[in-house]
């Protein structure tokens, strides 16, 4: 469910201030715990380390991500894959 239009998107102002102090060419990863923060055009070109509950996943922000949430690009669950014995034998055969 989207946020009310009269409230506008949720953006962490402390994160925006950190990004204003950096240059776009700067390759430092900024650690972010705020997964609900909406990506704005000011964030494009920076690498953000989005916390997934265990580690910080580096996410390079591009134009197509504007309007999405940071948490969408840092998965919290590890998908081990389908199958069992048969899938393991097929994977071993490919190698």
C-alpha cells in the first residue's frame, strides 16, 4: 500500500545531507539501515550499503530505481534453490 499523496514520499533527511557532502564520483559506500527510505534523484550515482539484517549489501543507485524503496534491492532471505538429490546431480553434471 502506497503512502498518502498529501504526506509525500518518506525520505531520510540525514541520508540526503550525507550525500550532499560527497561528490558523485566518490566510490565510498554509505551504510544505511533505513530500508523504507524512498530513492530520490539526488541519490543517483552513489553506492549505498543497505542493511539486510545481517550485512550491508552494496547497491549502486541508477535512474530506474527512483521512486522505489532501498529495501527492495537488498534481499533479507537467502534462496537455497529448488530440488533435492536430482537438482544436485544436474548441477554437478553441468560442472
